[in-house]
């Protein structure tokens, strides 16, 4: 078993595409997109997120990453409806969607526990790339 990843997005295509990219680097991890509404429209769906949590959490837990603020609200509601035992091993992480998804997926793939996968996702918040932190004055 590994820690699973749920990708909450307002767009089904965005969630599915990111899941595809992350899966290239983490083939042994349940990376479950939960994007858009049931009819394909833009939005977030409690039911799609809840189903993705069930697929992603195989016993070692799952993290949820989201693209925009209201995605967090829907994810939070879905987590609140979980049984206490499962809720204790499902974590919503506020981190850059794409980079955190890839980083967390790789961590899960190499066997990191829930804490390690959350930490990998959070590290995406401080990843500065090859140029480091730059100010607007340096760029413009």
C-alpha cells in the first residue's frame, strides 16, 4: 500500500492531465483526479471528491491537493463526512497544485508515509527553481 493522491480541480481535464503527468513518475501510487462537475461543467463536486478519496486511500492515507480556493471548501466538506478512522489519515494540503502533485506522488512512490508525503507537497511552497527567489524589480 502507498499513500494516495487526490487532485481536486475545477476542470476535469486539468485534474486528469496532472494525474497523467504525476503517474509517469509514480506508477505505483493511486493518483485520483476529481475535477469538474458530473455533467462535465467547470466546478467542484462533493461526490467526485468523495469517490476519489475512497479510491486513493487504500489504508495508508491520502492527501488532497486543490487548484483554487473553493476547491478547498468542497474537499473540506468531503473530508468532514468521512468516518473518524479514515478522516485521521486524509489530509488537505495547501501547496502549488502541479509541483506539489508531482513531488507528493514521487514521495508516495518511494514508500514515504503520510507525514512524508505531506512534507513533500509542502516543500513545493518554497521551491524557487534554478534562479532562486526573485523580486519583480529583477524581472521587469
